[in-house]
């Protein structure tokens, strides 16, 4: 396989709260983003998926560990190499109401990165290119949109502008952070389809961050999913394997808990009961596996003492990994009976 | 379901907001019946009028809103009254005793400087119940029902509770005075999947034990599929389809409902071809003529552009407002039931 476009190696990220409290937001994250793939980061709020996306984009620096772009340490990139990284990796933020500057017209919003990265030579060229980008994201007729301000557009239209803005630098990797969660159901799929066709057209790699497993499944059917829990990746593998045959206890519980838009099916679905509904705080993480106090398959003396590493388990496809000691030892999971 | 079971009957209600740009017709000629012990889901996108409608039912609309027509007939113990005619005193009793509403965003519903116990007492007291022991007993019993540690939560401040615990506390507060109707606005939005699951389970249990009726507002089709007995699809301020949950999900008759169903990714299917509804929801200040959905509808004809279709009963208790249900049925049978690549294969959970 060719070199991954982005490689994260042993990433830790902590945030300080006040003087004494350190919050470990990400711990020991190693993951490759392969060229042209779609990788979904899935998890509940507080699992660190957005922080991870920002680290990939270079908007945050890891506390320790390295991010490699095309094999080069991002922290050591200088001059034209750094600019190239910045151009090649773009992010689409979640909230189109907050991520567009209300004081700039759409034309300005799109022209700025075009000029900054010298994608065009003049204001008039920038405007031309902005118009092209707007028609690429189906905001037509372009003349009706280009001189408007964000507040004159609907949420769906704004998110299209955000996508167009990310396209200005002709990126190779797009980090889409909950890019459709703020728009209505009926137009969500339209946005995703547009993103997918842009990807084909422009040979892009996509990292899609979402809390919605069904959406991840739809988008990355031929891609991969990484499931995150409390700052760590607990399972990673091909989407079809993760969704149809989840391995990590957390992934299993999550999939069993999701209501589905099919009355008979969703009512017959068996829900796996957690041992505890409380999510531990990041500042008071339990010892061993962070999921053990809630895990229905908890193994005393193992799960509460040793932190599990992501590795392949005997029953898994060779390209998949899970962070669960009983599984990686090849043991059958058995319900814990206190 | 027998007519005498009807506890809330909304008849031809219209609600208008006065805005600078003109009148926003947020809810138009909506009629529906709510039966005893039933869960009715109002689904639709933002701006479809579902929250406005439910605020109208308890007369909690903001001051720039007017109810321009209609009645809300409420029945308790064989007596039927129009909620819109209630005196201020009667209205005060109606709210919470008869009909409680749990708003979106439980995080902000509690007063941060009062203990939970005080907030429950305040609610009871302001509705004329002063027996502290009785209120405490009822509160603790409800906490048990919503699977909270009763004594601990009773003495807590809101900030000591997690989001899911607050939402459950709020549900308990909602049913404190034993209402017949509980309106839930997006009860699980903004909650994590596992917390959401706990809330759904708790709600189902509560409803079975206390036998109240639920109107819940959601844009989440999966939640409606799981919790509702009947589902009403709202579009541009109108109910465009209403019927038993299985009819709506397996045999939809309105192109908008069909469009929603086809745009939701499903976990139980392999690679799917989802289809989004073209266009965007209409501006309710100058809505389209005829059927309000026609600019986005693949079946739209000249008739749709001029004449608004009435809600017609096509199957028992299953109503839809569309001139071309025959075409919707043909399309639905061709696409909705289309065998997915991995049909029948379920996640090995």
C-alpha cells in the first residue's frame, strides 16, 4: 500500500483546566489515514473525536506523539512545505451558523483563502473561481448567492458554502466534523452525496466525524470506521465488518441501543444492558479499560488492571483491531455476574 | 379505538406569528385526536410547525403569535371543555394537572441555585398542593420509576446531575401532578446514544405504569418508529399524513413521508441508495399555492399547483393529503421495499 496521507503516531492530548487539573482528552492514538479512503470517527460526546479532527488539520498540536503528513513530521514542516500541508488538509466545521463570518459576503469568504494561498492572481479571478466553486456545490444560480451575507442563506445553503470554502485550496484531505448534523434530514443526504461526488471528482480523502453510526455506515460503506470511547480508539476496521459484526463491547452495546426507522425491527431489537449508565469523567478515569465499570462482559482482575491496546483479535479480519483484552486473547465474552 | 377514548381533540387550529416581513402561518388548519394511553409522534423538519402546534395546545405561545381559528377540546372525567376558552385560573390548573409539557434541552430547565426537592415542592405548591410529605412521597416514587437514586437526586442541585439524569428528573417533574397528557419536545435530541436508550426505556415504562397519553415532537424517524402508536407527518404547518405507526413506515401515502423514509440511512441494510428530497422547506410568509409540497414533489401536477389536497382516509385511521397517492404507492412499492444488498443479515450483536 502506498504511504498514508496522514499518520498519527502515539498521540496524547491534554487540556488544562485551572492550574492543577489536567484533562486527558486523547490517549495513545495511532491511526493511518490512507489516500482516497473514507474514514469515519464515531463516538459519543466527549470521546475526543473533534479534538482528533483538529489535530489532523493542524489546528491543535498534540501534547505528545507525532502527526505525519505524507511521511513528514507536521511539527517540523516549514515554509512552502508547511503551506502545502495547510492547503492539502481542510476542515468543514459542524455549525454553519458559527463557522462563516457574518460580516463577509460569500464572495469574500471564498476569495480570501484563494488569494491567501495564491490559487488565483487577482480579485477578479478570485470572484470567477468563487462562482465556479458555488456551482460545484450546487448553489445556483450563482448570481443570487455570491453577493449575499451568511444570514441571508438557509442552514443547508450555508453548509454548502462551508464545503465550497474547504474546496478553495483544492485539498487532498477533508476533515468533515459533524458536517451535516445541523441540517434537516431531507437535505442531509443531498449534502453527503455532493461531498462524495466532489471526492471522486477531485481525488480527495475524507475523514468524517460523526456520532451517528447509521450515517457513518452510509457514507463509508467501502471505507473504515474507528469507534472512540473516552479519548481512545476502541475498535477500528472496515465499515461493513464493524457494523455487521461489531467486536468491542462498547461497539456492540452502541449498535444494540440505536433505535431504527423500522417499527417492527426496532421494537424487537435486543438491547444489551450496561452495568452502569454513568459515563466516567475524563479527570477520574477508571483504572484499566475505561469501559470496564459499564461493560456487561467485564472480567475482574483483567479489565480493571491493564489498559488494553488496539490489536488484532484471532476472530477478526486481519485489517481490523480492537482494544479489549479478553477478545485479543481469543476468549469468548461471557456476561459478568456479580 | 372508541370515540369516548378521545381525551384531546384539536379541531381546525391555525396559528400565525406576526413578523416584520409579514404574517408567518406556522400552523394551518390542523385537526387531530389523541386517545387515552396513546403515543402520537409529530414528525417533520424544522419550521414545519410541530413545536408551534404543541405550544398552542397549552396556550404557551409567544406574544407575537395568535391562534386565528380552531378549538382544542379536552376531556376529563366525561367533561369536555375548549382549552382556548379557559379562564386564567382554569388554564393554570389545566397546565401540568391535565397537560404537562417537557421542553427541549433539559439542561436549562432547572433553576441552578435550588435543590431538586425545592423545585418539585414549588411546582406542587403553585398548583395548590401544600402537603410536603405527600409531595415527597410522590417524588421519590417517581424517581424510582425513572431509575434514579431517589434520596440522592432529591437533595441534589442540578449541576450535580448528568445530562441523562436531568432529563429523567424532568420527566418525573412533568408527571408530578399526574397529568393525562404529556407533551415532549425532542425528548432525546442532544443526548448520547446510550443515554437516549435509557430515556426511551424509562418513558415506555412510565407510560405503561401511569397510563398517560404522549404527544412527542421529533425530527428523528427512528425514535417515532420505536415509541409511537400513531405518527403525524407535518409539512409547512400542516399535517400531510397521519396514521398507525406501521402504516406510516411500511405503507406511506404522502410523497413527503416517503421522501423522509428514503433519506434516512438504515443500520440493518447494506449499501443503500438514499434519495434526498430536492429543494428546501418553503417560506411560511409566502407559502406555495395549492399543495405546499408541490415545488419539491416528483409527482406534482397542475392540480397540485392550484388546489390544496384535503386529508382523506385511505385505510382505517390512515389519512393523507395528496392528489396522487396512487403514484406514491407505485413508487413506494418500487423503491422502499427494494431488497438491500445484505437483506436479512443482522448485526451479530
